[in-house]
């Protein structure tokens, strides 16, 4: 009977680990600068960001350092208007 209980505990722990890893995978974001297209007008014109822009920006927050390291994107993410948009949306500017 002890052996059965030990096996049951091991199986339960394995299930918990699998469920936890699935939850982390579901939270992973795909970094795609095109996801920030709703922010384009706010960044280029300095107008206030839309709710959609802020939502996408918060979604893409883990990707901002990668965008800053990309020479083709850095100028946009590092621009004064982009910094205003990031701040207006309540997203901390990345410290890379």
C-alpha cells in the first residue's frame, strides 16, 4: 500500500509540473514589431496613444529590449515620442 501511495504522489507532482509549464508557455509573447502598428500615429505625430496601442505595448513589453538592439527599430523605440507613448501607457521604459 505504501508503494501505491508513493507512486500516486509522484504522478500528482508530475501533473502539477506539466500544468505549470503549460501555463508559462501560454503566457509567452511572440515578438513582432508589427503588433505595435496601433501606436504608429502616436509615435509619429505625438498624439495620445489609443487604448489598443497601450494594450499592444503592454503585450510586447518583454520584446522592447530586442527592438532597441535592432538597428532598424531602435530609432523608433528610442524616439522622444515613443518614450512619451510608453510612459503614457504606464509601461516602464526598458533598462537593457
